[in-house]
C-alpha cells in the first residue's frame, strides 16, 4: 500500500495511466491518498525519482524478490 504524491500522480498520468480524473465510479486520487500499486510500477516510479511512500504492514513480502529491504525502509511511512 502506497501513499501517492503529486509527483507520482503526474508521472503516471504522463505514462497514460490517469489516476487523477474521476470516472465510472472511480473518484480519482489526490496527494496523500493510499493506493495499492504493483511492485513493477513502483520500481518504474522509483527509477524516475517519484516513488510513493510505502506502508510496509499491508505490503506483501514477495516484493522483496524485486526491491531490497533497505530501499523499502527508506520509503516506508
């Protein structure tokens, strides 16, 4: 579970994944909203300097196959 930032939302929008605009029952996300993000999208955001913060408690331990624990700790809430 991540806490999205304005930079992250703008980044996903620029990549064609509009998480900002409300539509079809989806209210759209705003900075500080919590959102479940797949690890590969988080890594993409991380590599581009816009990774959202991570709430480690609900995060699946399998993420450690892709991201080092020390990196997750730096981004943990």
